[in-house]
C-alpha cells in the first residue's frame, strides 16, 4: 500500500487505498474496536480500480472518529475523519416552572433549548442538586424514554411519581422526593450536546423552594378575568388561583366568539405561570365571548380540572368530575 | 402481503424505538419523533429454526463496528426475535440528531453475522399515533418563539411573533400484537395520563386508535392514572399484565378494555421501592404459563400466571406485596423476547458491554 486518504466516489465520501493488489482483502474498522473474534468490519462496498481500492461506507463516516484500514489482515493506516470547526451556539432558553416556590409534590419540569438537541444523553446531563450542590439521587424518574417534543427542543423532566403517590412502596419506604422548606436547583450541564454533537454555549440552572403539598383539582371558578374594552386590541387577562403547568397552558386555553368560532390572536403565559394574556388579532366586538378550558389542564403537581393526581378514594372531595371543557363567559365592555 | 395492506415504499424512520413482531413476519416499529408506527415486511431469508439457544457476546461492539461507529454513538433501543427463523432484530440509533441514522439490524441466529434490513422500496404500512391535534384542529400549541420562527402579529405599535406547532408527543414505551390489533403503551410529554391504544391491523384509512383510560387502585385506597411502562399479553391474549412508571404490576382482562370506558385494573404486585420495570415476556414451563419481568433494581422476576389469577387486589402497602415471585440471579437485563418455546432471549449489560443471552425456560 502506497497511500491511504479521504476521497470521493460518485458524490459519496470514501477512503482511497492506493497500491493494493486485486486479490488482497481490504477492511475498514473503527480504530477503537477491540480485537474480538468475529467482529464485523464496517459495512460498505469496495470499488477496485487499477491498483487502488475505494471503500464507500454504507453508513457515513462519523466525524471525529478514527478508522483503521486493514489490508490483507494487516493494519496499514489510521485516519481520523475530520470534524468541521463549528462553534457552540445552542443554549438553554427557559426552564419551567418559573415560580420560585413549587409544591412538595411537584411532578414535572420543562427545559427549552434554542436548537435541536441530541437524544439519549439526558440522564448524564440533567440533575437535581440540593442547597449544598450535591446531586439528589432518586428524585427524577429514571427513564430510558426521553420526553422530547417533535423538534427535540423541549425536554420534559418527571420527578419519580412512585415517591409522590401515596399507597405505593417507594412512597411508603423512601418518601416524597422533596422536603418542605428546603430548596433545590435543576441543573443542565454545559457538556450536554446538541443535535450536531456540539456542547451547549453554557450550562443553565434554576433555583426552587419547596412549599406545601397541592392535592386539589384546578379550580377555574377562582380565576379572575380582566375583561378588555370593545373596539380595542387590549389583552384579555386571566389570573389563576395557583401556578399552572407551562406546557399545557400553551394549548389548553382558547377564546371563542358567540358562535363558538376560535378568536385568532397571541396568547402569552405570564411569568410564574400565574396568569395568561390573550391579545386578539382584530379588535374585540361587544358581544359575548368565552374562555374555553381543556379539562386536561394541570397544575404543577399534576392535578387537572377533572381529577387530583393522587386520589384518596375515601375522600369525597377527591371525587373525579366529568372531563369536559369548562367555559368562562365574558363580554368586552 | 397485500392482505395486510402493505404497499412498497420507503420506511422513513426518524427515531428507532420499540419493535415487535406481528403476523406473517411483519415487524412493527415505533418512531417517537415522527409519531408513527410502521409495519414492515422484513423478508427474513433464514431457514426455519430448531430449538437451539443463541448467544452473542459484545453485541454492542459488533453492531458499532458494523455501522462504523464508536460504541458511545450507538444506542440499541429494542430487540425482537423472528418467530420462524429466530433471527434477532435490533432497533438501533447511530449518531445524534439530524446527522444520526436509524437502522434496523438483523443478527443471524446461525452464525451471529450482522446485516442491516433494507428500508427502501419494501412492503410496509404506517399509522400515526400522535395525540397531537390533527391539522384541521384549531387547538395547536401557540408558543412565543425565539429568533425568527413563526409569524408576526401586529397589534397597534406592538409586534408579537407567535409559533403554531404541536410540541406534545406521545413516546411509545411498549407495543404488542394481539389478534388483529396492535396494543401500544405511551408516555405523554405533557399530561400524566394512562392510555393504552388499540390500533386495528391491517391499518385502515379511517383508523381510530381507541384510547383506553387505564386506572389501578393501589392498596384499596388510592387511585392512580399513570402511564404504562411495559406490558405483556398472556392467556392467549385474554389477559394483560402491565407495569407502570410507578412500579405496581396490574392485571387487566382484555375483554374489559372497551373504548370510552374507564378501566380499573387489579394491582397484583409491587416491584419494590425505587425500581423501574423494563420489559416483560411470557413463557411456558412444565405446561404452565409464567411471566418474566426485567427491572432496574433486582434480578429477573418470575411470576406464575395462575398466581396472578388467584391474587386478591393488594390492600396494604407493606412487604412482601402481591403474587409469589422468584427473583433469578440474573442482573442487568433490559430487554426480553421469546426465542422459540425453549428459550427466552435477553439483552444483558455486563462489564460495561451488552450481550445477547438465551435463557433456558426449563431452568428459569
């Protein structure tokens, strides 16, 4: 073999091996692959051409990975696939909830990233730490199934429900993951890689304080509406009785007109998820409107409009109610 | 394959999730990013298998070498065994994000050799499993985006940029085929609900996956609607044993799973504190059906089906809880599949590597 180098063949990346006889075997392996019996070589096809051979892989060479070229059973070269020089640009743009105090039976948190992230690496890069900076092991639900949105920009992180729900062995033996009156932080490491395999621009964290248990259904009857004036584009403002789930707020509230048609506009979840504003695209008309609430809407502890997360069958207050949309009517003045 | 409604085309997988075999060697494959389940004719070329075991050490190293990757860049999501040839199928993610590739790998049960299963121009069908609103549904998520995404809304002197896109997904945690239907358990990234979808197969144009709201009563006092993490049909598909994200093991009769009704299962076992169920399989030993439960905290757990049927609902959160079970001294097992009548194939982590190991059912 006289020369081995990265090349192209018919528009595809390949490794060109020059000075190789027609009948000599050529194989490519990741350099890190150990010498174990029967280890397959890298999938691909070999195109021989007058003393040279092009290895065209079935699965593209991985950037930054070194490859061994084995000719006639002998390692003849190690080449590392170049990694393009790319800057770290992805960052955490939000951690929800944004309220400082969370209920003791907090169920979930959301982390928003500015660009698409890699899947399969959450457990090593997202954690809960106590006031002293020590990881609180066993607080988060260990799951090989990571809960991303379709764009892989929003990650849902669940606290271990078995420790929150009464009557389960984990709750009985280990207790709630959070202790009232304490504080903790959700930490995202800067080594968490985006979809390009590039680490974040920086780490991120949010501080929380643990309050009391919340075991009541969400109660829209206790919400306060600030009704806009007609012929204006003033926002309808809705103040909740407690902070609600950020993810569900983006889709569980809508405004309809008298005919039930959706009113177009821009909804905004206010800081701490304690209120919601809706600014219409067109000015309000002085007719009855309705705020329609999907019964799925939950608070920070997973209690919805229709059921409490952790229902005590002996408590009549906990009885689930029919999961039907609720409406609050209002009429711009 | 026309009887199953398959058409020739490309299986465009964006994330390789759980897999399971259905009728006639059709493999179901869940894709959580595109929120679809594909039914693929894998055209398995292997001869009919005998009753031999199959073991393969360092399967992660072998798959990584075949794909030309470091092992850190390869994730094996699930395994399934072809019911006729006993060839082993692995659902694999190679690399990350958009640059990643989803690969279906076949490991030959005779010699351990590895190939990738063609996914271009193959008979297949697909069904969408998203809970996300349909395109004609007004209830899309509206978020305030960063940067220049979305559309601008001018309100007086203010300009608001909004983005209409579904961010809700339902991650498939397990799936199984039972008599003309695919049962699919999922985990929503928003509400903490408990749904088991029943999707008729062949998939039809007007497929309406029945969402079955599943509850279990814990120790007679607390009711829970939590997502099912893994499940296994048994008793000829008449019963289901399901394990939740919060560890109770619950029995359902399939006949009770009527769409639109609230289904309450019978809690028959607890897996213990700080433990996660990972996979389940049923097998026959001494003429009686048993179940194996792989879990994160203990060895493989074996339960006799007749004990499940006899088990009264649990009423006290004290140990030992529920059906009698034996815990095998087999650690690190994350996936299970039947390998003929005499073996169960396990994916086992040991010494930092992954291995395929046939467990003899007579010895379990």
